[in-house]
């Protein structure tokens, strides 16, 4: 009986963690679309949505095809992916802040195209 209660508690913690990570990703995506539509061209909002959907699809395909990740427990995968996502978020915000990307100069400045790829 006690084992069933602890298993249910652990499962509910994993579900809560997945919910919070997913909610965080959606909040960042909505914030990016709002910022980009206000400060830059509204066309970049479609880029944000496309890259987010590509990330969901690519990560699902990677997880489905990886034998090594299939053998790991979900708790380890959740911890590792949460840490990697938070580090990637911080790096993305730093890149947005410090890279001198100016989309209106894409046609005249050849340096802007590689900066857009970053």
C-alpha cells in the first residue's frame, strides 16, 4: 500500500514538472512573439513559431530514435532536459542582448545574415 502511494506521488511530481517546463516554454515563446512583433518586423513572429514547432518535432524524433535515451529513466531525462533548457534560454537571451543584429540592414550589410542564423 505504501509503495503504491509513493509511486503515485512520484508520478504526480513528474507530471507537475513536465507541466511547469511546458508552461515555461510557452511563456517564453509568447513573450518572444510579442517582443518581435512590437520591436521588429511582425514576420519574425512566424519564424519563432516555426522554430518552436521544429524543436518539438526534432526532439520527439530524436527521443524516439535513440536507444541510449530509451533506457534512461524519465526522471533523469527530465532533470537533464530542464537544466539544458534553462541554460539554452540564458544563452539565447545573452545572444539577443549582445549580438548586433539589425534586420533592416540584411540587404546592405553582409554580416547580418550570419547573425540572423545565430
